[in-house]
C-alpha cells in the first residue's frame, strides 16, 4: 500500500513538472526564440518590458535577448513600476543603468511618458513585452501606444511579443473614451474591457488611426509594426488554462484572476474616501468595504438584485496601510460564478446603488466631491453625472453598453487567434 501511495505521489509530481515544462501556450518571446531571433538579426534593439516579460521557465526577456548572440540589445525602457518592478504604484521611474546588463534604462513613467528622439537614437527596432490585464485604464497599453507614436516619424519598427489577455478574447464591456477624458489611464477609443491581446490591440490602434496623442486630438500616426503571435492561445481561455506562470505586472495584480476583479472595482476604487477595495490587504480589487457598512444589510440588498454570474459573501478585515490602516472595516466580497454571464464592470455600480439606498449620508458624489480618476477611467463624466441624480444603475446601462457591439465588429478584423 505504501509503495502504491508513493508511486501515486510521484505520478502526480511528474504530471505537474510535465505541465510546467510544456505549457499549452507559447508566448511571443518563446516563439521569437524558436525563430532563432531572425527578425532581430542585424538590428539594434530597444526593449520595453517589466518583470512580467518572462518565458515559461521564468527567464526574463531582458536576459533572453541580452544573452542571445544573434541580438544586439542596446537599451531598456521602463513603464510604470520600472523595468525591474522596483517602483511602487504612482512612483516616478528614473533614468538609470541596469546593474545586471549594464544597459541604459530610460524612464517612460515620469516627466517623459513618450520616448524622445534622443532616447531612440541608434535604435532600429523597439520590442514590447509586458503582460497586460485586458482593461483600458491599466497604463501599459498607453505606454505601448506612445512608443508606437514616437517611433512612427523616425521609421523605427515596433515589435510586440504577444501575451494572453487574462480576461479572455470574447468579453467586451463599457463605453468608449470621450474627449476631454483621454488620458494615460484611458488613452484610446476602446471599451474598458476590450477583448484583445496586446498584439491585436497594437494592430487595431495602428490601422484604425487611434494614435492621436495622449489627449486624442493630434493627427493620426502609423508606425512600422510587427507582432510575434503566441502559439496555442484561444479566445475562450482563462489564464490558468494557458499553463504559463503569472508574474505580477504591478504590485496589486498578484494573480491572473485578480485582473478579473480589477475590472469589477477599478473605477469605484478611485473615489477618494469612499470605499476600500482591498488595496493594502490580501485581496486587492476583490472587496467593497468601509467602517460605516453593515455587511449583512449590504449583502441582502445586493442579493435582491439577482445579478447574473456573481455571488456574495460578507467580510471583515483590517487594511495594512492607507487611511484605514489598522481599523476594522466591513463589506462584501464578490465571487464570479459564471464568467460568461457576469457583467464585470457593472458590479461596482450596483454596489454604489445599494450603498446609496442604505446609507444616503455616504454618497460618493457629494457637493465637496473628490472623485479622483473616476471620470478618466470611465472615459466620460456621463456615468457620474447621471448616477448621482438618483443612484439607479438602470439609468446608465444603455450609455455604458452603447459602443460594445460596434467595437466587437471592428475588433474582429484584427483577431490573430480563434
């Protein structure tokens, strides 16, 4: 019996190691390596990346390109959080020298967010390799677009090493960005959940003329663009089904499934002194809580809405940092039970509706409102202005959903995967 148990354990371990060694999906960096780096030979290469740019054995794209004799890697470019992930959210990334490679590192998250001609001097191709979350307000796609915009007039090629969209390739939610709400957290005329991989999105931006400056009011530019597609990725895949390791692309997206909840609570979490959404705790973006909430009353109200694809539980916890640090707060934690049926981005609006009914003294949009980036991440002030009249989600749904069918038809032209 013991021998059979031991053999069973060994079989399980072997299966685990086999799965780790042979993921279902091969990201762009591995496909490029399989090509013996042919598209980069004879070219001086710049690289935009962060710790999420890795192969399935967790070797960084920096290391892979720097050590490849066929590749002349000459400079690194750091987005938000830096090339090595050593800058916390919102912190400015400084120009420096990478100690591991000796290469110059140029900041794309500080006074300069679009590479200057001086930074790009001597570069023939800019490679982009960052894992994204699939939400418009995550800043890396803005960095990608600004790199394309900067390279276009200089004739520098941009090469995107593609990676999975952790929200899959089928879910599309939210309205387009409207001027003047184009910003680094909502730069392109796309929905909040846009259902494309970084490579697909780059092609759409390039071909549809969406690169019109950070404010969206400049003449469109088009760069020389190439995409190294993944192998094995399907549009209906969850990130767990890819077999790839998840390396947190930013401090508060620690797991692949966190990206799902980031879409559920991101805008709501931008409203100052309203709700704690799990930042500075163990479940970022997976909770709606405050000191003044009675979680039993809130969960009863939310359950009465019978929202498809989501279940709720009550929760009490003490944040580790921030204005609520060390204070016991309470609220609800949503659980996605049917991903296809659930409308991720609308969950937060129903929470706001329920709280407005239960706690009219704690409205998010009062006379002395400090809404932070709420309008910018929503891409419009219509949601705030309309919701604040009577806090009924039904008042905003038509507007929130108005661009989804159009974008689905448009984006399908740029699908690289089934």
